[in-house]
C-alpha cells in the first residue's frame, strides 16, 4: 500500500539514541508479526495483563508485572498503587485524597518526569543535597535524610536510577521496608545492560518501571512495571476498564485477589493510560526476544560502528573522535566528536543545527554540546547510517 506521507517523509539518521521525540527505536519483524496477529483477535484485557504478569515476572524476577503505556505512565500507576493499595475508596478519590500520599525523593533525582508521580495525586517531598555538583562537599543525599523525613503521610520512596552514583539502593530499601514503605524505581532508560531487568528487583525495589519503546524495541507507547503482586493488583484495578457487574465479574485470580477487595472502581485514575492488545502482545514478544538475544554481539557491533566512524573521520581538520573504552558494563558505548570551534569558526551547536537541517537529517546527542562536542549513540545505527554521519560531518566541517 502506498502512503504518500510515509513515502515522502525525509529520512532521519538517528545517532542520538532511543529518544522519545525521535520515535524511539525500530521494532523487530517478530514483534510486528505478533502485533498483526493480536489485531485479528478479541481478548478479555485482564487475561492479557495476567499473561503479561507471568512473562514480566519471569524476565525480572519480580512477583508480578504489568504492561503500561510507557514508563512515565508506569510511574503514575505505581504512585497510585502506593497511595491506594487495595483500598477502593481511595482509588475512587484519586488524585485528591487524605490517605497518605507523600513520596520522598532525593533532590538531585528530581526531573521532568516528576509530573508522572504528581499526576496520581502524590506530593513529592524533597530531601538531601548533592554537594558534589557545587563543589561544596563530597556527598550526595544519604539514606538517613530519607528516614528523618518519613511522616504518617508518607506512602512511598522514589528512586531514579541513573549513571550518577548516589546512595546504595539496597540500603534505602532496607530502611524503607523497616518503616513498611515501598520503593518505586524509575529505570526507564536503564537498559542495556540486560542484567538491569533483574538488578533493581534484586536490590529489593517494590515497583520498577522500564520503557518498552527504548532498548527493549517494543511498541513505542509501551512500558513495563515489575514488582510486588499486591501493588500490581492495585495497578490493574486502577488501570483496566472494569465496566462490568460484580455478579459476573471473574478477573484472573493471579492478577486480582478477589478475597482482599471490597469492590472496585469501574474506571480508576489510570483509565486514560489505555494499552492496546497489539501493544501488550508486541511488548511481551519484544521482551522475550530481548532476554534471549546475544548482548555481547550487540555491544561488539556498536563498537565496530563507532570505530568505522572514527577511522573515516581521522585526518579531517577540526574534528577529533574519542572512542569509548571497551568494558564489560554491557551499556551502549558512546563516542565523542570534539569540534575545534576556533578552527571551524562555528560551535558544536551550529554543527548540530546544520546536521539536523540537512538531507538526510542527522541527529547526534547534544547532551554535552556546551563542552564543544556531540555524542554518537550507535543503538539505532546501521552501516548505512554510519556512512551518512561520516559524509555529512565531512561536508559540514569543510564548508
Ligand atoms: C524515557 C524516560 C521515562 C519515560 O519513559 P516512557 O516510556 O517514554 O514513558 C521516564 N524516566 C526516565 C529517566 C526516562 O529516561
């Protein structure tokens, strides 16, 4: 079928990574096939989520799991679950409730995804400083700072996983559990390494959110929540459309513990985060593929692509490519392209703009552009993409 918009859409070379604004990544053919098959069938959506729970539990080591419409939606649902637990009255009240709804978070962990927690009705309580940033000291937030901030209004603790080393998650979890509080981890972009699927659960986290549309190569609008069965049950109660009568309601017992609830909201706060049957099936196939893929070979391929770019640009005046060391972290290796701004008479931002506005459009990461460099993330690149990056950089830097 010819779709003129798609046929005519300008090609994008994505050397910037699995960014949401650049449409994430590409799905594998098996995932697309599974989605096409699911699209021909009817399902009881609760059955799909019960199946999802099993698949996600097996992949993460958690008790249970759930497919969400992205990791951000997962954080909102996790917050809603920590506030309401299995209390139907509170589910009906959200996002405004007198039930405990404060989530404690380290100040340096706050970011634009705060909206996700607050959308559930959670109030974020900030603790700790990162003295290292200002050079005022050598410490980031510490676990005791969370503990002294706990009040009867606290419902959970949030932890944003990232490269920046901070306090140990397992110590935070120990402290939280001693107070009967769950810990929610935002691990949206923490894959690869694939070992992180299990890592945060192993550290004791109660709810972990991953993005399905980033390294997992699932449908772009999906995410995963992995965690405690009672909290996942709360998520299911507040997310699925339960426009049914109590008399005929027979949800999968592995998803909903009927004996523990006194009713249910027909539509909870998560109703707006609908996940389609195609997305659930696609995400689960993508997850299983991800678990079984050869991660070492993938890292090797990424290094080769970066090496190819560095070799081809060697000797181009005004550009220096710094290759990452080969390590065993399993993370995506990132190359730095350093521009001699004085020699080129333009800044790294000018170069990025020229790349983005050229043909094809080339996106590199601007994460460190103010240091005079652009980053190449090879996750979404193939040989052809790497060649285009080389050609366009040569053109832009010689014009
Ligand atoms: C991408 C990201 C999210 C959101 O994930 P989606 O799947 O796009 O909703 C949340 N937190 C962090 C740190 C992220 O990088």
